[in-house]
C-alpha cells in the first residue's frame, strides 16, 4: 500500500523528447528548436557581395559629358540589338522576320544552294559586257548570259516556292499568313549573299529541314 516509488517511476521535469520535425519537447510543454548546422559546416558556399557595395555612377559634370554618355548607351543598345537580330532572337527581329513560319522559310533557304544568289554578280557582268564600248561578240555573250541567268532564277524560285509550300503545309497547316508573302520572303532572301543575310543563317548548307 505504501510502496516506495522506484527510480523508473520518477520523472525528471527537465527530461525532454524529440518531435518529428526535429524540435525538442520538454515535459513542461516548452518546445525548443534542435541544433541546426550552418551552411559552412554542411559545405555549402554562399555568394559574397562585392567589396564596396553597389556602385553608383556619378552624375555628369556638364552637358557635353551627358551627351557623351547618352551616345555611348545608344551605341551599346544598337550593338545589342544587332547581335540579337543576327542570332535570330524573336524580341530583336523586325516585324517582317518574326514568327515561326518565317524562321522555317529562312532555314529552307539557308539549307540549299540557290541560283538566285548568283543573280547580282551575273547582272554586274552583263552590265559591263553589254556596254557600247565592248565588241559585238562580248555584247552578244552578255545578252545570252542575261537570258540564261534570268531563266535559271525563275526556275529556281519556282522550286523554292514549292518546297516552302510543302514544309508549311506539314508543319503549320493552320497558319494565317498568306503563302505568297512567304514565297516572296524566301526568294528575296535567296537573292542576297549568304554572309550578308539577316538574321544570320542558323543551319548549314545541305542540312535536312
């Protein structure tokens, strides 16, 4: 009846138990946070701020310096826009070059060897050879070259338009852009030299589109 309590029955008020979230709960109901190792102890590196904090540009001393800074920023923005346009980034492209349909047309043109690319050099030869100061044989040859070049460009443009129509039908059957405008876009790109095309070609010649 008056049994002495054993040591196991005596509960230490300072005893504590661990909860599932890692916190320690004492008998008194006080919740204390368990020890959390620092990032350095865990081996995680945190980026450090630069010495000196944020660098604030000093205001221009005069109007001339302000104009110089404005021109410098304009040059940087133009260079950035040109680089983005050459890379084909959508936000830097002109309205005539935007859209996945036109990107496909550019890839089709850039992946083939276009006869229209030789139109401008051929036209220059025809102009020089067809001048009145040249002999009759050279003028005749220049006229024949002009006829053959024009015929070749027309045939090549028709073949290019057919290929563009086929690819557009397969990949963009619900496009709202008029096909003729895309044909003209591809033909005009094929006339220019490959190195002078903007946006720059992103596929190699002979690549499968």
